[in-house]
C-alpha cells in the first residue's frame, strides 16, 4: 500500500513538474485543493475565506524562508475537538518544504532536528505538552522566529557551549485560542476552525487523495523557489504594509505580502485584505497593566467626563466594570487605593491632592494619563449607545401614548447635548409613560 501511494505521488509529480506555472496560479491551486477538503469560517461571507489566502501564502513562504529574516508562525486552533486541525496540518505536510508533522517530541530531539534539517515544523496537539516541556519549547520557539537567534547548549565531556540553529517555519495546532503561549501568539497568524455543519460538504481526507492532490503543487512550488533572482526579490523588495497592522503584525505579514506582490494579479489585494481582517479578528491577550489603562480611560471619557477624579470614585467605577478583573483581583476582594497606586507607579503616575468643589481628597488627574494612553492604547473612539434613541417632540407629544416616530443612534456625548437642546429621548418618553401609569 505504501509503495502504491508513493508511486502515485511520483507519477503526479512527473506529469506536472516540467511545465512551470506562474506563482499566482500555484497559489490559486493551493487554495483550490484546501477548499476541497477543509472548511474555514468566512468573515463577512467573503467568497474565499481569508484563512485560505493566509495558508497558501504561508505554504509558499516555507519554500523561501531562507531568503528573509523572520518567519511568521501559524496557529491553527478551534474551540472544540474534531474541527479539522489535524487535517489542516496533514495537507500542509504534503505542500510545505521539508514538512515534519509530529505530536510528541523531546527537547533534545527538537533542537537537533531543526539545526540539522531546517524543516517546516508542524506541531499537532502542542497544548497537551506538560508544563515543564512547554516552557522549555517556548524558549526555542521564541528564538526560532528570527534568523540569527540560536539556542546555546553544552555538549561533550568538557561541556563546550554550542550554538544550534532553531530558525525555521513553524505551525501549531491546539484547542482554544489561548493554547499557544502569549509571546508565540504575538508572532503567529491565527487560523480558526469550526466543526462542519451537516450542510457543509468536503471530500474525505485519505492519504492517497492528499498525495495525488498535493504532489504536483509541491513540485511547482519547488520549481518556483529555485527561480533565478527570487532571493533578491523577496529579501530586498519591501512591500507596502497596511497601517491597520501593529508593529509586530507588520513583521509577521511582511514576508507573505512580498510573496503576494511577486505573484501579482489579485494576490496583492487579497493578501492585504486577509492581513487586515485576520488581524482585526485576532483574539488579543493584553496585560493587566494595559487593561487597567483601558478601563481608566473609559471611566474618564464616558462615566464622568471630568478632568480629575477622587481615588475612591475611580475605584468605584473600575470595580463595577463588567468583565474586568478589578472587582475580585485581590484574593476575591476588589482593588483598593494601595493596589491601584502600585499598578500605576510603573507609568510614573501617582495620586495627588485633588479638589472638586469644596472637597479635597487624594485622586488622579486626566492630564497625567494623556501621554500614557497615547503610547499604550489605540486611538479613542466615541462609543455608540445603541439603546438610546432620540427625537425632537412638542410638549403635547410627551402626553401621547405613541412613542416618538423618528429614531436614530447617538453617542453618549450627543445624547447629553440633545437633552440640553430640548430633544426628548425615548427613555425619557418611557419614564413619562411609567409615571402616568403610576398616577393613574
């Protein structure tokens, strides 16, 4: 059986390898094969889910990663089992350069394998590794993202320090978006999978079918990677990178965008749209420090809109924010003034005497946070209050049993200004009706 499969693979390679296709067509072929066997969720119901675009470009990158200084990682994840993660890695293993698919490995074997072969590493069920091994592997994976960051070990009876190369493309599959440690997720392109619905039909994943489908494409990729001058195109040309990506994600996507530009056709546009959409839907894990800054800004901008605030007032708002950790962060108790001051100390923000009206207590001024917000948080966007509706009515309409007809969404600031200009809110109308009912 194995010999028959290999023969089929070799035959498929032989038929196609002699006619070199343009890169754009090779990428189209990768997407076509993956769509036959794999279902990816589509953002905004796009014709081709952006995950397929990223996968095709990443496959091509594995054949040319030696020409660039960084290699983006791939995180294939799903919320549940049996969503197709292993299937994705199996197809990648057929398409990438020097694929190495595994689910269990020792630290020594991993480092020496990468140093010797520079494979494309496809780590299945990596989330199941024990904590000690996971921490050790994490150090290797962090170093292996950028060329020239070796892992140093000691060898021989004299314990001579030896540098091992750990730079190579790597893909990880696991359950949950947090199955990969935070520092690796920051270097990875997430590919989310979901269980197929009964209505979503794909071809069955079989070894022979994978070989026949992927063999010719891999041969084409190898022919393209051997093209004269390709190293200069990918290593020297700097692609235009969307400003919507943060600094780390620009580094991650740069090698793939360079490949898309080399392909031409629709691929430069497809790649950039995929980068923006995938990054926007990325599950970001931010630190407690960033979360605290974000929540303090929300309090200043939406809760009080004051330039200064007493510590007790700020804590009251922070501890009541739904979904934030401050209400139970201190062994089940809410954050206090000492804890808040300690957390803000690293940003050189300290409590000071604040006077509001006749009262004078310790507190914080918005001006002290302004630069910290600008450096650590995305630009502020005025939140839209979807539950608030507004219309201009006459005094007689307030007594009407019918709600105001004209409805529009407004921001919190616009709603406040509307009230001041005599506009009646739907919530105000509802309060009038409730009062009328109570009087009756």
